[in-house]
């Protein structure tokens, strides 16, 4: 998808939202309103995530044992805008934010916890730590007063595209219901 590729390139360079929309418009070569720009960008990104999730599931990513992009962020092989780190987890800003504040929280040790549905009793402490840390970092990011949303995508139907458990924490705007 050429539009998405252009948006992602701009996102990776850290450009603001208007620049991302401008890149999308340039690729489409169609004059549209600001509202349509926002809807088109969300549709392109949402469709891409569904496609990526289906491809990841079909490729066997959940059981391959290969390092994920998140493993590479943890090992500092790939740069990320890290906003929190402790001995169990790491939080960094999402490169495709779905709100004014959008960060990911990941456990440092993936193990068998490639998806939430793989969790067994031995992961209760880590899962609790992740949720506690999610609210702690959300407050640190200014989301304490009006709230935020925590999302865990699980498996292909949950649009999970990276098989390393991760929490999305999104806030800074009113969230719609129902999601998805």
C-alpha cells in the first residue's frame, strides 16, 4: 500500500500529524476535506493492522521463537522513544499513535507469553505489574485526570501483529465505544 508506506516513513522521522496527513494526500493525489483525511488515514492504518495480523498468524510468528521487533527494542538494536523502563518491562511511544498519547508497554522477557491467551498462573505477577505500570506511566504522561484506554490485541481476530505480549495505552482524547 503506497499511501501507508508514505505515512509510515513520515511517522518514523517523527513528523507531526499534519505532515503525516500531507504525505497521505500527496500519495492519493485527491483533494479531500480535513475530516475525510482523518477518516482515510485511520482506515488505511486499520486495514493494514488487520492484514499484518493475518500475515503474522499465517507465518507462524506466534510459535517461531524468532526475535520480534519488541525484542530488538529491548536489546536496543532498534531505536525507540522509551518513556519508562524497569527490570520487568519497558514503555515506549507508538510510531502510529491513535491518540495524543499512545504508548506500548511490553514485558522484557517474552518467553511463552507471545499472546495474552497463552498466560498461565505463573504469569499473574507479571500481568499485574504490567497493568500497574500502565496506570503509573499514563499518569506520568498526564492522563491521570480524564483517563485512558488499555488495549491488548490477542491473536489474528484481535489484530495482533507482533507476537510479544504488549499493552497499548491510549489517551488524551475521548475514546469511542464500541472499539473496533
